[in-house]
């Protein structure tokens, strides 16, 4: 390759709306913390965007999962089904409650939790299922909801990466009993940090509001009937989040365009890489455009990432499966042994082979609204140049 000509980050926020105006309004009003019009207006409009009744803004996406689980009365000793292929916050929040995540393998094409694998992981201690819409592609929610109904479980959608994605025409976040979103700096819309719990259940909404606000009675100031948490979004975060939300259709369209460019310029490499899928039931939000090497493993993937980095292209590996992470490895082995004994070794596969395989071969390519087709073409050319001779 010639000398470095581009510097393309993996993610880059785009502020092209009322962000500065709303921030200055916030500063001039001195309403900086959780009590302010921008938080309340953002909650109202985000609920409408999700086609849901309630949205409760939080300080980040991880605490949104935690407080949502608490609102579902998750208690120590309970179990929650969690996909092994997800960001670690999905499982950590279960542990914050004193409960236990039970890991389930993925579908080989969407990389989402495999509904066919869920029931073999359910025990008498199971209280819920976390369905993560990984990288912006909706999980297959219909069978998940059927399983939950059959076993009297709650379903929490982790939609941190899927703002605006659709499942059979329905907005993710409005399908499960509750859902959570993240507005971290690399998400489709962002306020630096931030999150939200979305639900159509008024009781879940009321519990979430109580718990995220230190447990203070909404009708009796400084009276605390429960132990709560300081998980509130600030008015300054709300100002930026609201401005981003006002332009969310544009942000979504830009992601779709970037994905289309990748499809176009990587199409002749499908003998070497697997491109993202979009199932008939899905409208993919494309938080990240992610690919898999067809041959090789982690070493080859990392080598390709290094070569791209030398040419100014930042990439990321896919998430490591959670069942091999140090905090969870022994917990998973113990749980797997118990499940295998229960099923007489016929069902539960402790190795979770699907997620383990593709996680080692996958990488995220730059995906954000500040990219143009020249950027994508540049990245595709680098992949084409390097893919055929990786550790030959």
C-alpha cells in the first residue's frame, strides 16, 4: 500500500442538530442534574419512538439493565437465561442482583440467542430471559416470547445496539416485558453516557422510577420507602440525547447507507468472508457492520486487524463469549454440569460451540454516520489485498 492516506475510527459521534443549543439552554437555566425539562422531554419522545408507553432515562445502559431486573423482582438465587455472545454488562447486571446468568449458545447466522437452545437451560430457579439484539439485528422474539409464556418468565430486551431496529415491523424495545437501551458514545444516538428502560407495563415503570431515583417516594419528598440507586440521567445528558433523538431517522439512514456500501464493495470477497445477514423478519439497525473469516481463527483475524490498523483503519474483534471469561468460567462449568445431569447429558452443550467459533473469527468494521463511500471502498480494498495471504 501507499503511505497512510486515511484515518477511519471504528466509531464517531455526529452532532448536527440542536445539541449545542440545548446544552447552553441547560447551562443558562442552571438545571444541570436530574431535574430538568430535557430529561422529561427525552423520556416522552423516546417512549413514542419505541412505540411504548414508558421510557425511564438512566445514567448508562448497564444500570438500566440492573434496575430493570430489580423492577422484575429478580432476587438472589434466581437464574436468568443470557446469551453467551453479548457485551459483558448483560451478565454483570444479573450478578448485581445476586442472581445467576445461565449462558445459551447463538444462532450461527444472526449471532443472537438461539431460541431452540433456551428450554434446555431452564430450571425451577429460572425467572427470566435476556434477549440481546446483537450489533443491531433483532433476536427472533416470537419463539422467545412463547417460551417465556410457557414457563412464566419475564423477557428483557437488551436493545443497547439496536435503536430503531424492527422485528416483523414492530420496534425492538416494545416486544418484551421491558427493554433497555444505551446511549454510550459509540451508539447510534449518544449523549456520551446514558441509558433507558422502556416498557408497556405501568408497574415495571413505577418500580424503575422509584429505584433509579434513590428510592424516594414520588409523592413525599425525602421519604425513602426502599433502598434505591442513584441511576438518574442528568439534564445535560438529556439535552444532548433529545437533540440526537430529533435526528434519529437521519442517523439510522446513514448506518443503512454505510451497510449498503459495504455490501457492494465486499461482495466479491464472499469466498473468504461472511457478510452480515438480515433475516426476513428483521430490519437491521447496523450499529456495527461485522464480518467473519471463513478460514482460520483468532490469530488470522488479529493479523488482518493489525494490517488494517497500519493503514489507518480502526477495527474491533467481536465480543468474547461470556462463558470463557474469568469471572464466569467456573460458574458456567458448574451450571453446565448440573444441567447435563438433569438432562442425562443429551441436551446442554457446555462448550457453546457456535458462539465460540464465530467469535474467534469475527471483526467489526468502522460503522458511523461520518463515513462516505470512499472510506468504505478504501477499507474493502485493504481487506481484499490482505485476506488471501493471512498466515499463508
